[in-house]
């Protein structure tokens, strides 16, 4: 599966705000050099390199580009994985680097974003 984001400004404002809020909480926990903000998503680089370790993306079916259909519209966290061919169908590659694979899950409105930020940062430190 692959997915290409669109400009963040094209997404529903509630998803924009949730994604930004989570990214800012992640940013408060890491070195600023680990943060990347391309136009359509937010990224956390691993602590000891330049690989993207985690991504915060918005999925809206109305703006979907690619064959990734994870579920309801919303904010998703992608964690980098080196999974093999047996699990490739469970991961997504975000363009322009579709060979970088991420497992993903949806952020629920009721989730504690501070705890989620802690989880993302811990997962990125590999």
C-alpha cells in the first residue's frame, strides 16, 4: 500500500488541529533537529540518524491519493518498521519514499495525547 498526502491546509480543520497538537507535544520531548514538517504531514527522525522513525498523517477519503484506506477519516500515527514480505500488506509507504514502511494506527479523540507523545518518542529511539 502507498499513500501521498496533500497540503495540510486541505484537510478538515479538526484533524489539522489534532495532528498539530500531537506533533507539538512530540516536539517538546525531542531535539528540534529530529522534527520534520513537510507540507502534508509531520515526521520524527530517529535520534541517531536521519531516517524517519514516525509520521503523523491525516487521512481523509475525499483527499486520498494511493491505495491506502486505513479506516475512518482522522489522524494516524505511522511507526517505521523493517517488516518482511509476510507483513508488507499490513504497512504503508508514504510517497515520495514508498519503500520506507510504516505500521499505523488511528488516534482517537479521547486518547491522552501526552501519553501518546511519550509512546511515539520511545518508539522512535531505536
